[in-house]
C-alpha cells in the first residue's frame, strides 16, 4: 500500500510540471558545509574568475547579469557599468556589438580588450557551476555564481 502511494506521488511530481523553461538546479555542500547552488541556466548574475591582475585593476569586480527572457545583459566590466543584448540558443551565444557603457577612465585597465572578448564569444558551456564563454573550443573567460573570495548565497 505504501509503495503504491509513493509510486503515485513520484508520478504526480514528474507529470505535474512539463514546462520547458524549468531550470535544473543542483545543491552541493562543500567541506565548510556551505551550500553552493549551481544551475544549468545562463540566467542570473555571474562574476568573472580573474586570470590577470588587470582583470580587477580598476578596483571593481567584473560581473554580468543575464536576463534570458529579455535577451539583455547588464553588469560591470571592472571599470564601467555595461549593458547590451545577446542571442542565445542551446549552447550558442553571441553578444551584440552595441555594448553600451559609462565612460569612466580607469588606469591600468584595458576596457577595449575586455569588451572585445564578448564579441569573440560564439558559444558557452556550464560545468560544475562555472560558465565558460567560448569561441569554438577556445575558452575566452570563466565566470562563477559567486565572487572569488565572496560569500556564497543559497538561491534554492
């Protein structure tokens, strides 16, 4: 009797929602018992995983907030606030060449090169909570749901 009820309950959960926009989420717990939520969607805020000292030379941490529904992004390139549009389908991603930004001057920072990397992007992958912006098989930049050294927020 109990196994029949469980089978019906499991079936009801799986048949209840056939929305194709469902985002798959996985919760991991690290050694410090902090929940880290990763999901398979581009949607939301991503922080640059810095590789070069110039990535954060202006004193700000680059981030992107992607809105799949509106096909728009906002963020900060490490110096200036930026915004623009993109096209995404499956694992393909291209940013429009009309990225807008504020015009602050930041010493030691090559904004032109940073923004050019968005224009080189042709596809992406998300593995283990890391977003890789790519040009074919070449990784251009990597982004995380949490800022390096920052506090992890649980979003489930």
